[in-house]
C-alpha cells in the first residue's frame, strides 16, 4: 500500500514560506548595509553550496570535482561577455549551458562507480578541466580572463553600478535556490531520497537508479555553473582559482558546516565560510588554519550541521 504524500511534498510549509520571505527582505536591504560585492559573493557561493547539496545531501553522491562546473561556467560566461559581446543574461546562460553539458559528459562516466571510487573519478575529471583551463589560449592561462564587461541587462539596463548588478545577482541566485527547493520537494526529489536511503530497494521497486543519479548530477552541475557564471560577472574575472581542487573542497565544507540534506543549511554554510574568508583575510595563510579549526569544532559540536541541529531542536525539517 502506497503511503499518502507528506505535507512537504504537497506544498511549501508555512515555516519555510516565512523563512524565504524574511530572507528575501533581508537580502533586499543588505547592499545598503554591507559592501555590495561582498554580499553578491555570499549569494553566489550560497547557490553553489545549495547545488552541491542537491547531489550530496539528497542524492547521496559525494563529488570532489564540482569546481569543474563552477569554474568552467565562469570561463565560458566571461569569454562570452568579453569576446562575443553578449549581454549579461546571455553570458550567464552560456556558462550555465556549458556546465550542464560538462556535467552530462562527466556524470555519464562517473555514475558507473560508487562510494570513494565515484568521488575519485570526479576529482580526476576536475583536474583534467583545471589543466585544460591552464593550457588553452582563450582562458588566459594563469592570468585568467580579466576586465569582463558587465554590460547592460537585455541591452537596456546598465549593470555597471554595484547596486544594479546586486539586484540582478539576487534575482538569479534567489530564483535558483527556489528552483532547487522545488526539485527537492517534487516526486523526483522523493525518489532521490529513496535511492539515498536504500538503493537496492529502489531498484527492486523498478526505478532506473542510474538515470536518476545522472539527472541529479546534471542538475547539480547546472546550478553550480549558474553560480560560477554569475560570479564572473560580479568580479569581472574568471581565473584558475575557480577550477582549482580547493574550490571543490570549500563547497563540501560549506555543505557539511551548514547541514547536509537540509534546505537552508548550505546557504548558512556558504555565508559563514565566505564571511570568514573576507573578515579574516588580514591573517594571511592562517585563514586556512582558523577555517580548519572552526570546521573541526563545528563537526564536534554540530554533527548534523548548524541548521541540522536547529532542525532537530525545533523538530521541524529545515
């Protein structure tokens, strides 16, 4: 007998609606409280972490190569804006599409393996993308693609000012997060959770597990690319940092610190890590040490992540 759908699957709970509403109001006033570029960076990495969480938290697949899609989309979007002269929205779409194609190619090969083997394969492909970005002429090598023009949205609204660009980034990232929320709470998302919890049983129920894994892999890569492409517009730069393996490690850290398998956890994790990097920059190389200590303390004190622990206290899914 099939159980009736849960309230979360049927519609957005009132608590979640309230959180999204408060978050939106907060983000609308944020650029007038802090430096807009910093706020945009937080939003881009929050979307990146949310996209990664779709794969790890709900799909149960640990990837060490998500920098390939984040950075690859960044390069394509920057090239499209600077060389092809495309408008910002088209540049971002080009980068996102490139990440989706790359995710489809890598995912089709990676899902043939499981566990640590899957993670190592994704890392190997990401390193291939890194060295490709280092060698090919259009990426600018170690210099990257610099002075990327922000252009005008739809050819009409100039994004040269930080405030106007901020609201474009807000629309992209907030819309992306809402779309990811809908994916998680759709029938597709429920099947993903079933595969994560008990893959053999999902197979016995007739689900094509590999097809679902590939779909969630491509979706995660696509939204990671959306975050990377948007970031290239914010900083007017695409560099090797975006495709470096440390970027893949950072997004894992954001997801675990905020709360793997929660909706709002990666957003909090991304905000915490980016804020630490920004305000602890004066410590130089010690930032990584401090970040590591905070991560260890976070794992010891908040085993389910910050939002995971709050969710357990409230006895409500977040």
